[in-house]
């Protein structure tokens, strides 16, 4: 995968969905229009693969 470390959550979400990947994250905040939570609320469908969120990554 050619993905920059600075990619916003929307880019990561779309890449994961396009490549049938389950996304694993420790950050699912709703801070900003491209935050993962906002992207899920806008783009999630019944066909979308899940996002697994770890509650405490430390």
C-alpha cells in the first residue's frame, strides 16, 4: 500500500474499503470533517467492512 503517514482518516477509510481491509485503530475521535468517526457516519453502508477500535492502546 502506498499510503503517507500524514494521510487523513478519510483517505485511510476509503483505501481500506476499496481493498477489503478491516481497519484497526486506537483513535476514533470526531474532531474535524475528516475524522474517522465523521467519515464512518457519512460513508458507512451495509457493505462496508468494520472498524475495530482498541479502547486503550497503552
